[in-house]
């Protein structure tokens, strides 16, 4: 692998300099600045040319910048050096090869990994599907390079996961179907991300019954026959009730209520299938807004046992979880 000519030869080895450069590089990459991160990572590489952590981060930085050919060279060097985490390095390598449309090579690698039992048991099915997908792509390789889907759809930071879901292509959904099903029914998975995922599935009219778990409740939804979150009739009815109640007497308060309604229903979607009585939920949302604005203490909300009080408590629960999750 060739060295970058702009790296100086006179770096002073301050204590823990290499680790500090790596930490700053990681922070810059997480903040969406791979170009600046690359400069620091190349300095760290100058201090220790064969550090696998540095090389992995270099490959990631080049990938973020869209320089997949250089990322490929870095990972190949890492593999020649003997990576400390062979399978993780191979996963990165396969992801880069996918970006370069090198489907035949991916098939060869997957076959070797399967033959040598290097793929963890829980990922075997995923890689067998990727093998089939690459075989198809190899036969029908498009003239215009398409942006492929990453191997791990729900890994990494919140913003990265949202971006990956937003970029997923309809023809790749079958590859991720098991992972999508598991995510939607998972009790500890981010409800906001579930809504983004369901919105994408609804856009593609994915004809599949999904069990969705949110906030201790479960509902089955088929995206091919359900509304996007902005088109759900019940949600529209709740917002109309809010507008009817407050548009003339307190339009500022109405705007607060509509904002909360959008946030609440986005997070609980598609649980609204289990709701009834739009007036009840408009009153619950108005009560929470009034509570936020200091119009009432928290005790009445916690002590009442009415249907309205249950709705209010649920809105507050979703609000608390929303802030914690994101």
C-alpha cells in the first residue's frame, strides 16, 4: 500500500499520541467529517504502520469519502498482515466489494468462509442470501453503478441507521426480511426507527405481515395495505379535533398540541390501530401540553383512573422514552 506524500516525517511521539489521534479521528468520522479524520488517521499510521485498529479506521474513512478502491487496498493489506478479528475484517471487505460491484469475488469469499466455518451460526442464513443476491447481480450487473445496501442494517449510530433504512432498495428487502422482522418485534428496539422502517416498507407496498412491538403493546401490520403515518385516518381525526377545539380561542396552544400529536403518533405508529375515540386522544394531548406549559401539576395526571388519565399517562410515557431513545 502506497504512503500518502503529505504525511510529515518529523512527528514527535508524545505520550499516547497514537491513541489520541485515533480517538479524534473516530469523533470526526462520527460527526460526518471523514476528510479531516483521514488526516489524523494517516498520522497515526505513521507512528505504527501495522496497527489493525488504525487500518480498519482508515478503510472506514475512505469508504465514507466514497473512495472504495483505496478502502479496498487498505483492507487487503490488513488481511495480509493477519487481522486480529478476521471475520469482522472480511465483513468490511465484502461491504466494500459490494460498493465496487465485485459480485463474483464476494461469492468466492462467502464460499470460502462457509467451507471453513468462519461465519457465526446466527449469520449463516444472512450470508447465504447475500451469496444468492450476488450471483443474480453478477449475471445482470447494471451498467450504472447502484448504491448497495450495507450488511448490517441496524448497527451503528442512530443517524447512520436512519440513513441506511432510507437508502434501502426495494429489490434488496428480501435479503433483510428476517432482520427486519426481528427488529420490528424486538421489545428493546428504538420505536422511532421502527416507524422510519415501516414508512419505507409502506412506500414499497411490501406485502408481508409484520408483528410490531412498541411500548408494551403489539399489533400486526401489512405495509402493502396500510397507510403511511401522515395518512392514517385516525391520526388525521385527532388533529382535526385539536384544530376544532383551539383554532379560534387559542391558536398558539393549538400549534403546540399539533406538534405533540405529530411526535406522539409518529413514535407509536402503527399502534393507533388499537385506539378509538379521537376526541379522547385530542384531550389527552391537550392535557399534556397544558401540563408542559405549567397549567396543572403532575399529581392529577398520576392519580386519576379514568380512560382519559390512562391516555395521558401513555402520552407521557412515549414522551419520556422518545427523549431517552434519541
